[in-house]
C-alpha cells in the first residue's frame, strides 16, 4: 500500500500537507474545506452533546474531522487512547473525557502549528489526562502495546505509506486493543483530468 510517488514527489506531498494544515491552524478550517467543519461538522457527525457540553467555542470551531470515531465503539473509563492526526485536538479531548481521570488521551500530529493549537485548546479545559506531541503516523513515537484504543479522523488518506501507518497503529495497541478510524475513500474513478494529479493529495 505504498504510494507510487517518486522520492521527490513524496517530499513535495509531505511538505504541501504540512503547509496546508499550518494554514488551517492559522485561519481555521471553515475557509479550507468543501465539507462542514467546526461546530457544523461536529453536529453533522452526531457527537453526543453531553460529551462536549462545556467545550469552548474555539475547540468546536477548529474541528475538521470527516466522521466520528466514537460511533464505532465505546471508550471505557481508565483506558489509554491515542488520536493519530489529532489536528487541533477535538477528538483527543472527547477521548480524555471518556477515559476519565484514571485514563489518558494523547494527540499526535505531523504539523507543529496544529500541535500548538491543540495545546492552546486543551489549556482552555485544563484537564490533566490529555497531552499532545508531534510525530508521524508512519513512525509512531511510542512503545509497543501502549494504548487500549487508537482513534483517527480524516488522516490515513493523507499518509503516504498506509500499510506502515496501519502496522504502527497495530504495534502500539495492547493485545485486544481497538482501532476506530474515520476517513474518506474514493468510491468511483476520478475524472480523467483529475487522475494522477499530485495536488489531489493536499487540495
Ligand atoms: C483533516 S485534518 C483532521 C484533524 C483532526 N483529526 C480533526 O478531526 O479535527 C488532518 C490532520 O492530519 C494531520 N496529518 C497529515 N498527515 C499526517 C501523518 N502522516 N501523520 C500524522 N498526522 C498527519 C494533519 O496535520 C492534520 O492536522
């Protein structure tokens, strides 16, 4: 499942993805995507209102997920959850609430500005069981069997080596751990004028 890009093209895609999401962090997602983001996106994905009742407006506004990883299964109190490609941290904070004071949620993202924004968002709630760090889905900076649940929302479509990213998620999960992944997939061939275009990765 590696992409068929040359090394030069892969470097361009990686840099362009980082550049796009540093722009999203700076200006907010509303102007950057063709699907509902922010509070409208949260509503569309049916996040239970009781889980986000006290989330500050800034946290809601920075959501740019494409689905709801919590709709795929429960997170139990006391669990350790990793959010791969956490963006500004909305899902990481939902996971921290579900895991509770005896559990923990860690958000990881490749874009420094997103991590900065996630930390600023989390500071508004000041929960002790949530943290953020930079890193890549394809090379997770965690030991084997560290998490009960790995969640991700709108990120695996952006990874250049999907097999490696899935292997990494599997590696950091405890035996019997769960992967709850929301993403976009192509359901039909692209129109010929779009096919094979490098900027499909980051537009
Ligand atoms: C569509 S946004 C989703 C953000 C967040 N999950 C949410 O629901 O609001 C995609 C995020 O994935 C991050 N990302 C892209 N490629 C990545 C990779 N290979 N490893 C980790 N994060 C990545 C981007 O920086 C961006 O923050």
